[in-house]
């Protein structure tokens, strides 16, 4: 199984649109400013050079297949009634969702699914997340997972948007699960992404190549 087929399981419509798009990656020659890591700064305008405001920016990763070996997401309590806290943390180590906190079921593995929502009920950004099982302040088990296809930005009153370095974990390897929470494989995040711009009147997808320690800065004209 190659990485294209595997990623289509999670976001097939994106790859189909990207493959059928004859327009080159937007504005890669416009400006590349030095920085640490990766960052995207873009602007959306119409054919009359007016800023496109309130456009959702969805982020998809280009993934390279590494392995079909799955990582167990279950935790085995060491004692009956052991108090376990299961949390989802972002790349900065901040807790975005507490999935469970309390005594573990007796004589049972502990595993909790995640619907990609935070503690406020909002869909999280595309990114790399870690699920931790903590007992008495000690992390007893953890695993990472890749989330993509979610909104990471929205254009402001000038049509501008930013995808920060924290949302671009290039070269990291982690499991990928499809929309039904089925394991697809271990993948490495490559230095290309797909940005899908969504508004009531249009939805367009572009491939963007990233350069390490450079800000990728471009303007997209949508008509």
C-alpha cells in the first residue's frame, strides 16, 4: 500500500481535487522569509483585488507510509479501582480534551475513543496530538495520532491567514486513523500540505511546498 492510497482513506476528495488542479502551487516565489521551523502566511483576494474575508482554511498533510504495525490504545490498570485520567494534548503539551477521569473498570482494559473535539465541544485544528493515561501524576501510557482535514485558520478583514509552526509537524511519524476511527497505518508527515479554502460560494484546494526555516508567503487570486 502506498502513501497516496492510504491518505485517500482519510481525505480522498482532497487528493482527487489536487490531482485535477492544473494551477501551480500559489505564490511560492513571492516571499520566503527566514524563521525557525515552518510557517505559512497567505492572503486571499478576488479578481478585483478585493480581500476575501471569513474564508475557512482547512489543512491536510501529505503523508508517507511507514508501517502497517498498529499501536495499542488500551491501558491495563495495575490494580482494581485505579484512578486514571485520559487526556488529549496538543503539540505544545496543553490539554485540549479530558476524555476520562476516575476509577478504571475492574478486570478490563481502558480505552476511550476521541471525536476530535476539545473540552468546549469545538473541532480541533489539524495537527499532531498525544493521548496520555495518567495515574497519580505519572504518565503510564501514551500514543500519538495525526489529525487533518480540520480548520486551522480563517481569513481576516484583509483576507490574510496564518498556519503557524505548531500546526506543521513536518517529518514527525505517528498513527493515522480514518473517519470511522479505524487504524490506517504509521505515516510520516512530509514537507507539503494541501490547503482547502471554503466559503459559501466556492471551495478550492491548493498544494503548498514548505521550506524549513522559511516563512512561505503568498497571495491567491480566486475568481
